[in-house]
C-alpha cells in the first residue's frame, strides 16, 4: 500500500508543471487566436494541438505508472 501512495505522490508532483503548461497554452490560444487570420491562425492552432496531444500522452503514461501498469497505450504522434 505504501508503494501505491508513493507512486500517487510522485505522479501528482510530475503532473503539476504539466497542468501549468496546459493552462498556459489554453490562455495563449484564447488571447492570440482572435488577432490572427489565415495561415498564422492555422499554424498556431496546429502547434497548440500538438502540445496538447503530447500533454495527454504524458498524462496517460503517468496515470499508468500510478496504477502500476508497465506502459500506457501511446497516443498517435503528430508531425511537429
């Protein structure tokens, strides 16, 4: 049981900076997208989506670790 609590604590600590990154990219999109048109808007939307997909992949890995699973199912990689 102690190993599970230690994993949970570690996963929580690992996810904290990722949560800040996730909030920051959401705020960037909200602030910057209204002022962009065309290619610039498409580019930013795509880049933010890539970052979000990588965050989701990271979270899946940490959650699998917390459960004691050997590995998480990979999220399909997008071209960066």
